[in-house]
C-alpha cells in the first residue's frame, strides 16, 4: 500500500515514476545541491529514487516525495532515512528534506518535517530522530531549530565521505527525543 501523509499544504507520499524527471532537474541544480559534494546527473538521481523505494520497502519509511496540495506539483522530498553505518551518530533515523528552489521560503520544509516527526513519534514509535547538515547550511539548521531539534557541539563530526579540506566536511547533528517532542506539544509548541 503506498504511503501518504497530508499536511495543510503538502502531500508526502511514496515515489511515482512521474517524479523522476522533476527530481533529476532539481538534483542537477547547483543551488539546490550547494551543500552536497556535487550535483547529480539523471542516472544518479534515478538511482537515488530507487534507493528511496528500497528503503521504504525494507523499513516502512523513506524520504517521501513531496507535492503541493494546491497544484499537485512535485517539489522535492521530506521524510525519514536510516543513518548510514559509517557515520559516528549511527545507528539512528534521520529526518531530512530537499526542495526545488521554487519551494524555498514558503515554510514547506518546516511543515513537512513537523508532520514527519509527529508520524515518527506517534504511529511509528521512535524514541529519537536526528538531522544533520553541513555546518554552514544555515537554512536547514533553521528548519531543524523551528521543529524543536537541538544541537550539542559535542555531536558535531567530520563527514567521512567528504574530502578533507572541503568546507562541507564539518557537519552538525541535531536531535529530538519523543519526550522533548511531547513536552513541546503539551506547552503549545
């Protein structure tokens, strides 16, 4: 059964074949991929979608395709992913997002991540969710903070798959526990 999670303005759902073209365009955009080692060519982008589909089959979650409810337009992804084994914060589960530029500045990442966290802590029963990004990615860090995640500098790390000397290598890790999530909701946050 395909997954679907609705928010006021978004539908987060399982990937469809028609998502692959716009996703490839998005992944080729140097601005969208600013905080990744390189933009993706179409075959790399398609392979990433296949990896997401496999993750969903195995774990019941993935970085889900995101579309606008008002237009039906694909705008990127928001969802969950298991942390790769080579990261110092592994094992764990990450909430993440990547949106096309025309989806920036509208609060879609925050809205989607908030819904994903509610689903993760509610229906899925997770105890903790993390998020990470290059230390200089201020926009994503703001989203992490808006959804209630906290960063402890002791958790910062050098990403093992990014070359030494690359300014993307220093990464920050944000965490949110189910207890902190519930307390923030009870307080009206």
